[in-house]
C-alpha cells in the first residue's frame, strides 16, 4: 500500500487503512509506504520523513519551498524506500492511494520498472485536474488559497497525468461520480 499517511487525516486514509486490515484478516501479507509519524497505525513497511502537510504548509519557510517542490516531482527518500520494499517485501501488486506531493511519482515508476502491477484508487480528481477537488479537468489550479500551492499543483499535474497514469494496471474509483 502506498499512501501519504499511515494514520487518519481524511477519507483516503480511512479507506487505505481499512483495506490493510481487511487484507490481513484474509491472510494477505501487507506492507506500507507512507510518511513517518508517531501517530502511524501501520508499522510494517517503510516510512519516509514528511516534508509538508496541510497543517504545516502555511509555516514553511521560503528557503524550504524549492526542496518541497522538487520532492513533489521526485522524492529520493521515497524512491529508496520503494526500492527496499520491492527488494525485501517483493509485492505481487502495489496499491496506490494518495502519493502527492509528499511521496511523488517515485513509487509508481519504480514498481513499473520491476514489472509489479499497479492498482490506483481514485479518491479525487488529481489525475485529470491541477487541483484534486476540480472535476472539470483544468490544467491550472485556480482554487488554492496561495499562489505557491496553485503553482505546485499545476506543476505536478503533467507528472501525475503523463508519468503516473500510463503505468497503472487498474483503477478503482471510490464512487460512480468520481469514476465518471
């Protein structure tokens, strides 16, 4: 399982964590790639330092923003963690929920290189629009409150759309509305 958080911050996290529990109840072996936190409910897997969250993003110093933007495009720590999991855990599939901006496209590209099938659960519109809450397919984020957030969402859309999406074997939408 790949998800930004291994604890509950919203619906995608609830869905991902419940899926982990359900799979284990059915005797499947599950490991997770997520960000580090003492609040993590999942502990099997690999966990990378978190660079920014919705609650910390307003306090990010100007000097840190370029690194955060680069990590959103390619997070080297998430790439190393993914490589370790692919080698040591040897998954049959990689199931991605939310990866941006903290984990980047790295887990998807590395799993694809190893010919591991990728399942992507669609929790929002992050693969069709710059803003994940925009169901209209806009290439520019005009909704976020700060210019830096709008720029980051807009900059990562081509990566999500042209690098991530083509490598996914199967998509699962959380609702018919999202699927449409």
